[in-house]
């Protein structure tokens, strides 16, 4: 898993269904055993992404 910045959001037609897609730019912060070889931007499906907002704290 890696942290990334969302650069663009769109939908694509895949197998007759609209799929939400994100263009993400990895930040270089990893949480795995092997490091990424490159930090190039890539398109990923939203089912492979998790949104984490920085600087947001719950107010109890």
C-alpha cells in the first residue's frame, strides 16, 4: 500500500459498465515490504483506493 495524491477523477466504460477511475500520484510513503520502482502517476479503479484526509481529527 502507498499514499498518493488524487490528480484526476473520471469514469470509463469497461465491459459495458461505467467504472469510476482515479489518476493518482504516489507520494513515496510506503507501508509494504517492497518499495515502488517509480513514482509515476497511474490510473486505478476506486475499488482499489481508500480516502484518508490529513489534518482531520474527530471532535468528541
